[in-house]
């Protein structure tokens, strides 16, 4: 058995600490070690995702091979300005909480993020000039991303454009989307399209027109489309029934529409794609 010990430097939950500091420690790994009570907080074994305070000591025990045979990423495209990689499920894109992130592994700057349990394409900048060009393009809607999700439920109408207002709870990180504007809420817009059935599930194509935290997962849930394996916005009883514990959401396509003045204009017309591991 391996043992890792961490000292908490800022408030977070056990799951956040483990995901940020252990390569490959995704949702499934965290649930397993908690279920076995293989996590100690200040010397006391815990079996749930407890909140941690600054200065707490956390120990985790796991089999030697629990995190083997796992690759955090693979390179899709690389030139002198940018890199596009396929991020595996179970690693943070970037995080102030730990060293085991794609940013640290690549030594590059991520210009957007995917949730730790979402796989797919992420863009990294190799220079400040490239970073600014990408940030400007995101701000101006010149970078188009497409996702595929495996969901419980189906669409009555396709395609459909979902709108609403997203609010994020600062303590839990959980987001809610309401039809009417709430105090401090941010507008969200998501295009959703039915692709095909896959067994008892639906393959859904998603194009987020805004880029908010957990937008896709939360927005799909508002119309009864629950992403298979999603432990936060999905249906726990259905995940248990079908023995699904891997979040089935993937950023599968990126296209660019840079202005002619942009450093990265040469990337226009290219479509960068990757296949989900769950289809």
C-alpha cells in the first residue's frame, strides 16, 4: 500500500485535495478510498467528503497499482504558439491547490478549463502573446467548442437553445440555473442536439455559447437530461442502477475564427477533434 500525507493550505473538501494532489485521482478513486475509510483527517478515519480547515493533516492509503496505467493527456496539435491536448478524466487543468495539473506537467498556460472529471480538448498558450490572442478570441466568441455527452433521458425537440441565469454557491461550488434573473447570477446559453441512441441512453451534442462553471452539466439537468456517471448534477439512483461511476462528458471539437490581425489567424479553417472514451 502507498501512503501520501498532505497539509491543508486553504479551505477545501477532502475530494478537492485528493484530486488536486494525486495524478489520476478522479471521482471513482476518491469514492473508493472514502468507502474503505482509507483517508485520515488529523489521525481520524473518515468515510465521507468532509470539509477541511487550514493546517489539517490528511493521509490517504491506496494499493500500489491504483493509479497506474493512466495517461493524463495526449497531444493533439502543437506549434510554436499553442498546444491542444486531450485531457483525461481525473486531472485538473489548472488549480491553486496542487501541483498535479496539466499546466504543471506541460509547463504551459491554460486559457480555459475542463472540470476534473470531464475529458477532452484543452488549449494551452506558449507565450504571453499567444495567451492574449486566445483570451481575446474567447471574449469575442471566436473559439467554438463542441461536447458530446451520454445521458439518461432524451430530447423531445432537437436542436434546442437553452437560456437562463447561473448562480454558484461559493462554499460548495454547486451551481443552479434559473429561468429568471437572480441576484449576482450570470446569463448562460447552451445549444443542445440529439445525436443517436446508445443502448438505454442518449448521445447528446452540446455547444455552450457562454463558458460558465459546470454550465453544461447543470443546464442539461434542468431539462431532465442527466449525464451518465455525473456525481454532482446527475441522478445518483440511475448511476447506481446501471453501475456507472465515470462522468460521460467530453469536449470533442474546437474550431477557430480569428481576425486577420490575430497572431493565430493561420489556425482558421482547421477543426481539431477527439473521440470520447465512453462511446
